[in-house]
C-alpha cells in the first residue's frame, strides 16, 4: 500500500488524479465554513448557543 | 487509497467527536454553569460580556448546541488532520506506523490549542479580555500557524539529523523549533484581563480544558492508530492466504505430478 508512494509529492500527485479541482474546492469550502461557524462566527444567535462549547474547548477568540 | 485514508479520518473523527461531546456534556456544561453562579454571586457583575443584551434563550438550548458543537469539532479535526493531512504527510512523518498517528495528534494539539494557549490561556466566563476580539483572533491564528510551522520544522530536522548523526542529535534538533513558540508568545501583545472569578476556580477550569483537549487528540490518534493496524493486518493476511493457497495448490500439483 505504501510501497508505491514514498514522498509527499507522490501523494499530492495521486490526489490530483483521484480528485477533480471542483471536488477539492467544495471540500475545502465546506470544512472552512464549518470551522468558521464553530470557532469565529460572531452572529449573536450562533455565538451564544455554542458559548459553552467554545469555553470548554479553550477557544478564547470571542 | 485516498478514500480509505479519508474514511479512517472520518471514523477517528467520529470517535473523537463522540468523546469530546461527552466531555462537554458531563464536565464542560456543569462546570460552566457552576462558574457562572459563582461569578454572579461574587461580583454582581452580570454575564453580559461580548454577548450584548441578546436573549440567550433557555440554558438547555445552549447546552445541547454546545454538545453538538463538540461532536462536530471532533469530526472536523479528525477529517482534516487524520483524513486529509495524514494522507498527504504520511511519507514525511518520522516513526513507525503506530507512532505516526500519535505524532500527528500531538502536532494537532500543539497547533490548534497548545501554541495559541501560550498567549491566551483558556479562561472561564467572567474573565474578560481587554483586547479587541479581532486583534485576539488574528494573534490566535498567528500562533496556530507558528505551532504548525514548528511541528513541520521539527519533523524535517528529525528526519535529516537521524540519517546523518543518529538519534540523540535528531531529538535535540527536533526540540529546537518548539523553543521559538514561548519567545513568540512573549513578543505578542500582553493579554490583560479583568476577572470576577476566584483564581482557584479559574485554575481548575483551565486544567479541565487542557485535559479535555489533550483527551480529544488522544482519542483521535488512538482510534486512527487502531484503524490503521486493523486495515494493515487485514490486507497482508488476505494476500498471505492467497499465496499459501497457491503454494498448497502447487504442492498438490507436484504430488499429483509425481
């Protein structure tokens, strides 16, 4: 399984074959949006409802 | 291969998220509720910081949303760190198969929590930061980036020195980039706070938070290491079975031939 790929470069090349740019873009956008909502969103409703989580996770940017 | 990596990352994330959700439900929420009662008892200074006068809604809604947030947080970290990043970085991470997951987990903790906490340690509600939010977010992200860079440099230094000089210089070289982090934190803006929570309670809260994050990354890394081991054991066994089948077949053939 790892015998054929032995560098980060090969892995990147493999990923580029396996995934289309659109798939990568969608995945990154989704993950970034999720992360932003969880950690940095300042909209009062979202922000307050996850207030405890943010404190419990030690994220202090709020 | 990519899909198998992503699936393992997602599975590790599910385990980590579940564990962290439980942590928020059983420890985080009750402790925060307690801190808030102490705070209103101590200072008479209402918990309206940064939240303006907006209606917080029933306490339970916040608790449930926080548990859900914990689960999603774990799944997110698992997918990004152990799905995508492990796939890309596996050839570059030093160590044996089992150790790699733990090394990546430790790096993840340092990046997401450890390095930023050097500058802004976790605080209970009631401890108010004087710095503006956007300044803090910028420094938080900066420290996270510095943590990730330090981990990358440490890995690079270890692999290079290990090949040329041996193990001890390699460990020493890998430790060096981490020494930059406290210096960077000291250069950052001072984070003045005004607290209405007793120092002992704030300390307990901080330690519980640290244990929670370390635990989350530990569960993520352990699950991932276990999944890797399981998949690796599964693979060679099937090929072994094939080859033994073939040899026994060949043997019987030889016997018949004779």
